[in-house]
């Protein structure tokens, strides 16, 4: 039985192999920007390309809900209020790992429990 693919592997496969207009435009954009150096870093022949590294940093809804221990409605509220940026491909939403870390760091609060153990 095959192991399930990671989000990075799914997105890499989509952007490098799909014939959908969005994926083709994506490849053309990176191919045009790399013509000066005569090397295509987003080509499937180059498995260590920067594109592959960057796609590993994206998480889907399920991953974010598990990491943050939140419900789908809470995640929707974070998106709606503009707290958590996201990208949409088709009907699937993706979030940057760095945005999740930023939210956790910005909302971190150290709370000391007074009178722990019932002693005053």
C-alpha cells in the first residue's frame, strides 16, 4: 500500500505536470524569469528546485485545524477576519506555515496561575 502524499507533493505534481491553464501559466512565468540564466529551476528534471522547497511550506485546512486544535468554524472566522491569509486552488484552501507561526507568536500570552494547589 502506498503512503499518502504530502500537500507539498500534491502541489508540486499539480504545478509541474498539470495541463490546466493556471498551472501552465505558473510554469511559463517561472520559465520566462529563468531564461536569463538558461536554467529552469521549476522543471521536473530538477527535484531540488526552489519550487519544491517552497511547496512544502503550505498546509491544508485539516493540517491547520490539527496544529491549532481548532474547529472548522474557528478557522473560517480567522480567514474572514483577515487574521489568517490563505490561497485557494479550486475548492481547496492552503495556508503558509510561516503565517501559522506568526499568529501563534503574536497571540502568545504567558499566564501565571496564582494560588496553585489551593494555598494562598
